[in-house]
C-alpha cells in the first residue's frame, strides 16, 4: 500500500513526537531531584562535621596523653634512686646525715619504717625513716630547709618537738619522720595520674608539737 504525502508527514510528525517524549523521560530520569540532591548534600555535610569532631577529639586526647607522659617523666626524675626500698632507704638515710652534718644537727637514733604504696598511684612507693635528733632552733630550721630544697621529693610527714631544760637553757630534741619515694614500675600514663601523683608528693604534712618538759 502506497502512502500519500500527507500520511507520510503525519507518520514523521508522530515519530518525532514519540522520540521527543522518550528523550524527555530519559533526561528527567538521569537528572536527580533537587530536593533529594539537597538532602544528600546536607547529610554529607553532617557526616563530614562528625568525622572532623572525632579527629579533633583524637588529637586532643593524644596531646593530653603526651602532656601527662611528660609530667610523669618529670616526676620520676625526682624519685629516689633504686627500684627497691632497701636501696632507697640507704640513700634517704645518707641524705639526712649529710643535711644534719651541714646544719649542726645531731642524729641520736634512726629507724626505717615499712614501705607503703602511694594512694591512687600503686606504682609509687613510700620509703620512710624516723630519726631522733638534738639541736637548737636555728639548726632545726636549717635542717628542715635542706630537706625541702633537696632535688628529690622528700616530705616531713611528722615533726614532734620535745624540749628539755639543760644548764639554764632549753634544748630541743625534735623527732622527725621523713619520707622519700621510689618507682616500682613504668605504666602507661593515664589522664590525670601525673598531676595527682605530683600533688600527693608535694602536699605538706602538718607538724605535731610534742609535750614540753
């Protein structure tokens, strides 16, 4: 059957319309919806912000760990030498003897006390020595100053002063408990542990006055 010119034109026009409609649907299916695209962009922004906060938190934690590690290393440089109480006690007694000789204080008696772990820091051990001395007030002040200025952590945990009248003057016989510290192991520093350890080592002990005779 032979088509007329008009029929051919109708067929071509219909085919063109069909092709245009097909291209429109293909194009619209490929181009994403604006609202959907905006939602995806917002979700990605939130995800990136959350990841950034996590990274910043990790960096902050690492800095804190490094700071506490440096503080703990500094604290350990002021511990008594040796990793056992016998060596540390000998070092402490020798230091006290040197301070006494320099200050004019006479050590009458000395006793080593049992070692104790530092509260909240089991890797730090207390080593204490109790001494009985004879001196005057100025010599005692010089002796206590030497203990305070020692390059290792030392603390006078107890100070009892007994006084005696001797040949028209008073003589004092101070009794002191002096404590030093040793490290028993090298743990990983935990947040706040170095600061807490330093605070415990540096906390002063109140002297206890003794009876006057």
